[in-house]
């Protein structure tokens, strides 16, 4: 793999970014016409997925459901565990505290309560799929009627879990995927590391860890200078998730840009998995 395997593509990225800006500008000029909903009142999840770190406190998860419009009577719906797709086992990995949810007359929202169980949690994660059901099938929307909750066992942060050789899977803004290896060494504090080899560039990139939230981020920092693209900087636009049990980083959104500019050369997401 050539060291500058992505740097050589920056010119194409800049042209694509300019084209994208024109498309977004034109789209913003169109009038936004909104039609009022006039269909039946149907239940659905307001979101369809989330994940949680399960520690010894047995954390609670509140999942919101809603109906497409309010009616003048109370209605009750059933929350059903999909045992075919779920890998988490009820009573072992979680407790479903509200197998039925009531939407009060005149209201449109309700909540489902899940208790996560530490003893049954796994570092690799478990999946809980929930389905909405009702006596009248037409009362359940044909969209967002299933919810996916990933449960991961929490481990105390250890810098050593993120030091060594890692496999990186990187996806850029245009959904191009790259896979390669990087080396991670100790950072300048107990809650950071330096990674060499991102983008195939040998310069080190600092990643910092938030112990309380299990998030990680790239502070704004100098990245590289190859003569063509001078003074390239890098930072994260969205925090990534880390798993201290497995030594993995997921969904860390990076942004590469000229210093002092909001217009960048590359934007994407990468995952890091430790190679034992």
C-alpha cells in the first residue's frame, strides 16, 4: 500500500465537494411543501435503534413509542421480544419491565422500559429486537415497528487495551472503503493514544478517551504536509464509541481540512479493531 494512497485522491474530492455544494444550494431553493397527515392513528417507535454499555448498576433504557395522531380514548399496545433475531435472553441479559404500553387519550407518546443485567452481558455485545403488536393489526404502522437495542458489557477504561496493532476499516464521504493496519502507542496522558498510519500517513494522530461516557474523539491537530497539500489538519466531527473489553473503536467521524478552514479535503468514518 502506498503511503499516500488517499492523499493522491484529494483533488477529486475537492471537485466533488464543490459539486455537492451546488446541489445542496439548489435544493435549498425549492419550496418545502408540507401536507397535514390525515390517515389512521397507528403506533410506531420514534427511533429504531440504540446501544448501551451495561455496568454493575443495571442501567435502565427508555424507548419511546408514538402514534401518528391522538384519539379520544386510552389504547394499549404489546411489546414483543423477537426471539428469532434477538441474541440477548430475557431474564439473563435484560428484563422487559413494560411489556405493554398505554397511549393516553389525547396523547401521542408512551415509553417502554428495559433493565439491562450486568451478569448476563457480553463484551462482544448482544442484540435485543422488539416488535410492536396490537389486537387490530391496522393499529401498527408499517414503518418503524421494530426496535434494535445493542447491549455491551462495560469494562473500566485501560489505556493498554488500545495500544498495539489495529485493523482499520475506513469509509469516506462517497462510501469508498479502505482497509489497512495502524500502530497505536501511549498518548501524552493516561486517557489518550497516538495512532500512526491513518490514511497511510506516518504522522501520529492523537485520540482522546472519555471514561465516563465511553466516547472517544480526535482533538484538532496538525496532520501532515506533503508539499501539495500544505498544513493539513484533522479533527473528529462526531465522537466514536469504544469498547475497553475488546479494545475497539467504532464510528469515529474524521474531518481533514486546511488549518483555519471549514472546507475540508476529506470526511468519513473509521473503525479500529485490535489485532492480537
